[in-house]
């Protein structure tokens, strides 16, 4: 039971850090500031996370898992067909785009500060795991059996976020959903 409490506390602390990293970026925070913002001691943070990088990695993993779980449930309940779910997914992304952009900016910032090949490889493993988790959820929600189909949707989603990061919010989402549907073989 104690390990479960420890893991749940660790997860809770990580989730509370999501808005801090989104607002201030990785470089704009240190463990002392994070502890102060959360109302805990630095000792508590270091009890759960050996470093700011370890905390950030957990923040990323936990926030992705939370988004994927809630998004999957929501989309499966909200629409009957994969085509309807795709359209809802793109419109949901549009509504939440400022949050996605903030998260991407922090990911890019974190990646740019990695100093060693070992750090790069470790982070690439994390990103690969996250991509795999998103792709699995996309496959489930949109009933896509093939990896290339899931990757197409995932890459399109990432492209929409990148365009928004650059200030371009002009994509017609209904047309994007139709084009994706055609590319996925739904027409």
C-alpha cells in the first residue's frame, strides 16, 4: 500500500507542475521555485524526483497519459463513427490549441538544453514512448489497425500545433478531417 501512496503522490505533484512549466518554461524554474509554488519543501520534491529533469520527464509522461485517457473516453462516448471522432478530435485540438502550443514550446526548450548524447538518447526514448501511446489511442478511437494510418493522424495533429506555434490558425478543420478521411481510405 505504501508504494501505491508514494506513486500516487508523485503523480499528483507532477500534475500540479504542468501549469508551472507551461507558464514559465523549463529554464524559468528551479526546484526551489517549484516547491514554493506548490507549497511544499524542496525536500519533498527531491524525495519524489532526484532532479528537475526527472520531474519534468514525469510531468510530461503523466500529463500525456491523463490527456490520452480522458480524451479517449470522451471521444468514444461523444461520437459513434471514426469519421465523427476525427472531426471532434480536430475541433477539440483547436479549442485547446493554446495549451498544446504552450506544452510544445516547453518540450522544444527542454530538448534544446540537453547537453550530452546520452541525454539526447534518453529523451528520444521518452518521446518515442509518448508517440507510441498517442498512436495507440488514435488507433483505438479512430479504429485504425495500421501504424502508418495512426502516424498520419498523429503527424497531422503535430503539424496543426506547429502551425499554431508560428501564428497560423487558418486551417479549415472540416476540410482537414475530410482529407484525412480520404487518405485513411474512408471514402
